[in-house]
C-alpha cells in the first residue's frame, strides 16, 4: 500500500488493522473514482481562483487529472490494493507526476467532503438512469395499451375472480405507476443536488473558498451551506435515493408477480419471449420464468441496502467512520436495482397475450357488479341491487366481456382509460 495520507511519524501501521479499516473501499471506489477526479478538478480550479495555486500549478494539476480520468476510462489505470482508497490514489498519482504541486491539491478539503461530493455526483447520474428507465417502461406500457387490441382479462381481488378487466387497463396501470416513479426519482435528485465540496471535515476551513464556483463547475443546482449539515446529511441523502429506487422496485415486484402467475399453466394468459426463460437441468419439458422470478426478488437487495444505511445513522453529529459502510450498500443496491429495471422495457414490448385462455377464465359471476350498477341506474337502491345481482348476476347485455368493458366509462375504466392524460404527464417528464 502506498504512503497513507494520514500517516504520522513514529506510528506503526498494523497490516491486519489496515485491512479491516480499508474494507472493500478500493473495489467500491472504482465506481466513484471518475467522480472523485471531477471533484478534484473543480477543487484545483477553485484553489487557483483564490491564489493558493498559481496559474502553472493549476494548469499542471488539471492536465494530470484529465490524464488520470482518461487512464481510468481506458482501463490502463485500475484502483487496487496499492492504495487505501480512491482519494489516496488520486493524490499519489499527482505527487508522482508533479511532486510538490501534487501535494497542494488537498489544501482546504478533507476525505469527508471528497466522498460526499463524489457520492452525490454518482447518485445524480444513477437517478438520471432511474428516471430514464421508468420513462421507458411507462412509454412501452402506454404504447401497447394504445395500439394492442384491448382484450378481456380477468380481474382479481384476494386472488379470486372479481370483475372483467382488460389488457389495456393492466398496461395503463403500470404506465401510471412508472410515471409516478419517474417523478419520485426526479424529486429525489432535486433534493440531493447540493454541493458539499468545501465543507471539509465538517467545520469549514480558514480559506475564502469559492464554493459558488465549484457548485456551478460541478453542475449542482445549489450549495450545501452548513459544513455540519453536510456531514449530517450523509446517509440521509442515500436513503432518499434508495427510497426512489425502491418505489420502482416495488412496482417491478408486483408486475413480475403478475407475469409469474399469468405464465403458469394453470392460467396461461401470457407467453414470455424465449430469451426471458431458461431450461431445467433435469426436466427436458421445462421452460422456467427465471428472469421474472429474479425481477420479483430484486426489491430485496434494494430494501436491504436502505436498511443497512439507516442502521448506520444512530450517531451524533460530526463524521464517524461507521459511515464508510454506507458506500457499499448504496453501490450494490443501485447496481442490482437498475440492472433489473433495464430488462423490463424489452420484456414488456415482447410478451404475448393468450386471448383464448383469458376468455375461458371469465365466468358468469364476474358480471355481477355490472348487474348491480345497472339496477341502481334504474332506481333500485344499491344495497337491494347488490342482493339481486348476487342471485342473478347477468346484466342486460349478458355474459359479454366486451360489452362489460364498453360500459365501464368511469375515468380510468376500460372505456375511458385517459391514455392521452397519461401520455401528457409522461411527456412533461422528458
């Protein structure tokens, strides 16, 4: 391991203790390193603006930071156990290339605000991806709801046959869910979009740091003003991001449950694309819906990540090393959740409805509510209409699923899906 940033003369570094302290930081920081380099670049420019660095020093640091970013992107520089973490790797590289000029880059900052700003920049990108995926999912659902034939589909409550629904209603439901998930991701991003760079170890520094400049240079919408709050917000902001991801994952879990049921032989409502199924290692007859089953399970690591971060926050104010563990939770939670969501648009575009099986599952009792409403319109008190429909469930149109759907004119009902309203909401989030 290279020289430690915090090493003091005469203090022996125990290898076993260092391994425990470093944990998985070197591996995790591979995700954050490009963002840490961006933040170091802005910090160096800021130091140049207040005279801590002269023009030549600033230019040299920017040149070497750009070269390091290019090496990271190309794979010619890989963060490994030569370094304690990504922060020390950046500084070691700058010292190696620039000597004393490299030793100046840490003036006025701490690893505390370094990890905060890198994490925020990383989270902003991940929340942008989350928004994009949610928009794509909603768009596919709306497109199919609008262009596919609106086939009768049994609607269930308590897993029992309830009322006649339609494939378009099912698709519209998940379209609206993922429109809301897009909004949730956007709101989380707006809240997190605050620059902590320059708050140092949580108490500011005796330098006139140009924090307005670094805020603009890094693309943040505002400055996080209080250095103490910058430390207090670590974990809190991560939970907000994981909550936004978790909202989408909850809908993914329910959608995957629907498809798991609908693809079973007992239902047979849906045929999955072949690439979304796998075979059994033993049974030649099997095609298993493994992808949607793992989609269904994918809420678990996101929820676990949120729980782990929350459990770390039983702390007083100021920085505490406990917070190091929040990094792995965040990176793993987002990595798993976004990977699962990324598979959904193509699946939704390609699965096929099996109309014969859906029609066969619609029985007489599913028209009873239509009959009760029909009697109520004729002036029969609803509770009396309810009793009559229970005994004779067929409405005047008989057991005709399409007629039942055509009569469902309440806003959002099968005959009034208001897809144009949903499309306008989605367009506003572009």
